[in-house]
C-alpha cells in the first residue's frame, strides 16, 4: 500500500457538442485537484491517458493538462497508451512514480473525443487495437472481433443470447442512476434479447445492445503517497495493482479463456490477501456483453463455460453475491477509450468514500475491484481499492 486516491473528477460521457479534447482534459484536471484540496503547485508529475489512433489531429497531448493552471508549467508530464486499457495504464504509471519515490502527488487524467469522427473512420481507428496483420479484415470492425469470440463461445458452450441480454439489461438498469452515463434508460431484458429495427444484429450473435457506445469524455484522479494522503480529507488506498500483458494475435491463444485477465485477478487477489467474495463490488470492462460474461469466468466467479450462471442466478446484480458494474459499466456510461480506466477508478473511489451519485451508491461498500482491458484481453489491469480515510 504505497499510494492512495485523494481526489477525483468525472465529466458526463456522450456526444459532447461544444467540448474539445483540450477542454475536457482541462476541466477534469481542474476539478480533480479542487476535489483533493490540493493546489496545482503541489503536483509532482502528470500522466495523461489518451488512445487517439486518429480520433484527434493533435497527437502530442500530454502538455494539454498544463493548461489547467499556470502553476502546472514545467511539471513532468507524459502520455501513455494501451488500447482500451489506456486509462488504467495511466493510473498504474502514476502508482509506479509514487512507489519509486519519484513523486508524492501525481495527477492522472484520461480523455477521448470520438464522436466528431465519421463512422467509418471510427471503425478503422478502433481496429488499430487489434492485430492488424491478421484481424483487420474481420467484418464489422472491433465489434466483429468480439462477434467472432461470441460465436466461438456459443459453438463451444451453447447459445448464450439470454445471458448476454441479461447482462445488457442489468447494466442499463444500473446506469439510470448515473448522471455521468451516456445512456440513462432501463431497456429491459425483452428489448435487449429481441432483434428489431432499433436493436439489429451488429456482428455475429451480438446486437446493438451488446455493444458499448462511442463517446466523448474525461475523468481524473489525484494520487498521493500514504503520508500525504493521511493529511488530507479522504484516502482510498490501493490494496493491489496488477498488470498482465498477453499476445496480441488471437491466433496465438485460446481467446475464450481471457487468460491475461485471469492472471491479473489472481495476482491482485494474492497481493491484497483477499478472496473474490471479500469485494463489495467490481467495475469490469463490458465493452461487449460477451466480454463481461467471459470475465465472470476469468475472475473466478464461475467455472469455464458457466458464466451465464452468474447473471441468471442474480450473483452480479446490485443486491447479489458480487455486484458487477453498479455504475452501468461501459454499456451505459459509454466508452471514451482513454477515459474509461480512469473513470472506473474514480467511480470506485467515490463508492468507497460513500459519495457516489445517489442512484448508484452501493450500501456499506468497503472494498472495490476494477478490471480494465485493452484489445481482446491483451492488456489486463486489476486494481483493488479500500478506503482508509
């Protein structure tokens, strides 16, 4: 336990007309420092999570954070990227700076502006998070990759359409109470389960309600070493932080096992001295509903091929054995790539501090887990957080 989250900020996610990547970054950075009760001059290092891959003409973005205050000028700043886990990569980079005693206070910002990009370009940009040499021609873009995974899973374990619809319905119901979410509508199981003009098939067995939304948005957290954190108003400590990277080509691994996810969870739980059932809730990476289903198995909640039990038997509902995505997840919140991992950490910290938005606050939440994934289980980050102040 070398670092704590001591402040946070979160913009709404969605199609944010009138905002720019720069304005989102500045807003999140400014509000996070104010929430922490720290001045810009207190910051030792800045880490920006920004995927880009063509979404922004401005590709050198770390110094945009400095525009939140003249007092940030000349601070160390860098940008990190690890596909859809870019936000968590930024968080973990900040933790390393503190663990190395190179910084006492680190400002971490994650941001993306996606909706200003034409649809076909969005698909091409997202495919850059795949193994282009083998996977770029998969029909349906990145949805096609997870559509292929879903099809293989169905072939091996049977039709899981009911389970996927239950996951979508759960997350959309949870997202109704999240003021930051892009979609705040309880769609219900029947709508998510049924193909229709408003819910067509997108790729393989995946329908529109199985896919996360293209979004703009930003989130930020302030990290501090333990000594500094205990002098502030609040401190959400990292019991563990684990990063596991797997092969990029799907052809080099069993894509139905999410082995990197499994190893990241195993490592984090071992370092924290906890079991999965000790967690009050988990925010997991539901870029597609099939991803959340397989993640149930990878985290150890259900045996291989039996992830459907976790949703069918209510284990992952807000009042279940292990609530998953009480925020609504990426399905309801949206998925502005660079912001997602930071958002997960910010919302988990809010939950543990008891100050999450009223509609999503979990009662008596003491320990929270975060899983953020880049690509198809390539970059795997797990954090386990606990309130100590």
